[in-house]
């Protein structure tokens, strides 16, 4: 008979789920980097499709019986917003993804309208924010690669640190597996990954970029908790089964979405639409 006072066994470091996550990452990460490197319309199409998939998964979670009308309006808003942003009409793109959710919410069930407005804005903001950051001819690529590096390093290091070290949980009621050791490990890894980006792109002042890495790592982890809370609210384990080992795209990009939105806002506040990438990575 097991001792009820004994500590719970530490989760296994290596598992079938981890193998699936690694294989999926080996496919998705190079594709995301290649598209970011090329930029232009392939980048807009890539992230436009990502936004549409996230909107579909979100809608399936919160209003599964009313999908068609909501999805039609949301998809139209994403396509139009992405097209406007890709052609340099950034203000128009932003307005479209702000107005679209209000129109789509008309078709949502009365008790779910707030959720649908949030979901449509969430998916649309992902698309517009990534396109705006990448639009900077001089520093757009560096800004996107910095985001990839910070979010991916945070996610990977938090996974391994949490399982190797364990310890107190951050918010067990929302996400029972996430520990403070994982959160700190992810933060430290994000700073290290940002330092590598500074070196690779020869960015002029590393201090500002490393400060951004700390902020974006925290925002990324907060996004992870937000998505966990969303799934608990609607009693599902994964947003979909699209990606082996990861669930849906909503699960995979839970940290990236808030991080890229915050990054784009910082870039715009510092350098406006003329050079948003520089506003994030040049200090």
C-alpha cells in the first residue's frame, strides 16, 4: 500500500508526447523561419492561414453550434485585414480586425458574444501584428526571429526545468503541471536566446533587447496560462488534434500570440509604422 503522505512522483522527462512534440517542431520551426526570411506575400498568407485556423479552433470551443456565420465573417476580416496590412495600409488592416469581431458577434449565442469578440480579435491581432513587425525592411526579420527565439526557448526550457526540478506550482487551479522552476528556467533561456539573436544580427545595444526578452517571456507564459484557463472554462484538453503532440494551433501559439501583439505595440510606440521592427530591437 502506498504512503498517502509520500510526494507525488515526478513526471517522466521523456515520453511519447515529447517525441511527437519534437517531430512536429522539426517540421514547423524551419517552415516558420523560412517564411519569415522570405517575407512579403508568402509571410502574409502563412500567418493569415494561422489566424483562420486559430479562429476556427476558438469558435469550435466557445460556440460550436453557430460556427458558419461567425467563421465566414471572421475569415473575411482576416483575409481583408492581412491584404491591407501586406500592402502597407496598416491602419485599414487594424480597423478591419477591430470591426470584424463586432459584426461576427451578432451571430454568436447571447451568452457567448464576449467570448466570440475576444476570439476574433485574438486571431486578427495575431495576423496584423506579425505582418506589421515584418514590414520593417531593415529590422523586420530580426524582430520576428527574436520573437521566435524568446517564445520557443521559454517553452522548451520551462518544459524541461519543470520536470527536472519540479517544486511549487505557479497556478495549480489553472495549469497543475506548471512550476515556478519551469517559469524561471524559461525566463533565463529566453534571455540567452535573445543574446544569440543580438550577436547574429549585430544589434547595436543588447541591454534593451534583453529587457524585451524578459518582458516577452513573461507575456508568453501568461498567454500559456490564459489558454489553459480557456480550455478549463470549456472543459476540453486540446483546442484540436491538428498537430501531433501539441493539440491545435491555438495550443501551439498560446504564448506567441500575446508576445507578438505586445512586441508590435512596443515597436509602433517607439518607431511608428515606418520602422516597427527597429522599435523592438534597436535601443
